[in-house]
């Protein structure tokens, strides 16, 4: 697929996120948000709370530091320099984008967390955004490198499970409104549509946008 197609597709989730942001600014606590929050926080299943806590930790900032501290040296040890560079860049982009989101959209919307302290920005969920971009990107790698299904299927399943459940976990724990999570998923999808073609170009040419 030509890179231009990916970049063009990124406009769709970006536009949807912009529309959602405008709607939340106009109505900070829509009835749909309240209804969805009550529904998800009311879920009852054995072990569900513990599972969501685990998902929250695995997709959180502290776990990301561990992934970097372990993953980068391991990749360099097996002489996967390009992959190590990509790993570091994606992690840095995720951290920077999450930080900027908190101080741009977070300040613009200025909505408190459902059960959190006033003044703590809730929109969008940086946790969901970061986890979706990082694990979503990793989940795409087996397809790009055409790994055998018997090896790639379990990996993709686990990574996909983390992406799918990180959003509900933040709502269930009362840390974010459903629209916070929805905006994070949309923004993460847009960024992934930019990162994927850039990754392919880097592997093919050793450069991205003309920079080696």
C-alpha cells in the first residue's frame, strides 16, 4: 500500500477525534457518557477487577520503562540495530504525544476524571493512547515480516487483547469517561497510520522523510 494512502486514511480518525472533542467542549458530561460509565463500572465477573488492574499496569508508563530497559539492550545484543532504533523512536513518540495531549486537549476540554480529584485532566486518556499505539504497532510487525502463523498468532492475540481491553479497564477503574477512551483510540489509530508507512520506509531505505 502506498504511504500516501495510509496518511490519507489517518485523516478519518483525526477528524472524528476533532468532532468528538468539539462535542465534549460543548457538553462536558453527555448522557451517553454517563450511561456507558454506569454500565461498564457495573460489570461483574470473577477475576474481572484483577484482570483490568493487570492490563492497566502492563499498558502503563512504569511498565513501558521496563520494556525499554529490557527490550533495547536485548535487540542490540542480537544485532537488530534498526529494530532497536524503531523501538526507541516509537516509545519516544508515544511518550511525547501523550504529554502534549495532556497539555493541549486536556487543557482545552478541562474535564475532571469521573471519580478523581478536581483539576486533574481526564480528556483524552493518555494511558489508552500510549498503550494502543505501542502494542498496536507491535501487533502489526508479525504481518509485515510475514512470520509463520504458529509463532505470530499467540503474540498478536496477546497484543490485540491488551489494545482491546485497555480502554474498558480505564473506565471500569473509574479513571476515565468513555469519551476519553474513545478519543484516545481514534488518535492512536491516526498515529499508527503514520508510523506504519514510516517504519516500512525506514527498513527499505534506512531513512524517514529524507533523514537518515
